[in-house]
């Protein structure tokens, strides 16, 4: 969910050596919707499931603008000037999404308990 993709043509690179003929590609994020276009036109070779792309520079505004919609938010890495990297936020999971949820006591058991049946 790279909102600045609407205004900027971020650099997109594969993390592996490219194989195959490059072609003009529309690069969508995880939503595959018109609000989730990372690049409207970028030259990429055929991609396989699990291929990773480096997209940048993206900057801090993407952290403040993204939303949790369909996908958990990914980890964030800081790339240092010497090429080394550090994790600055870990990836979210289901536990993170549910951690602050609270169920009111009167909704904890949403179905009425059956009444005991009396023998006739």
C-alpha cells in the first residue's frame, strides 16, 4: 500500500538477478485495486511467486498513510549508507491485530442458554 505511488515513479529492483525478457508492467500492491498501484509502468522480467522487490525511496509518509486492509503491515527495514540494514518495525500478525480487542461481558456468550426441559 504505497500511496505515494500515485505521484512518484519509485525505483523498483529485483533482489535476485533478472531472468527472461523485460516487459512493461503495471505493479499492484496486495489489494490489486485502483487505489493500490505502486507503478503504472515499469520494466520488469517475468516474476515468480516469492520474488522480492526493493521499492524506493519511499520515505516516512508511507508509514503514516498506510492502512491495515486485507493484508497485515509488513516489516520495515532501514538501509544504512554502508549497505547494511536494520529492522525498525517487525511484521504484524493476527495476534497483533487482536491484542487490543475487548469483548464486553454481555456479548461474551452471544447465544441464550437452552432452558431445561421438564418431564411431563
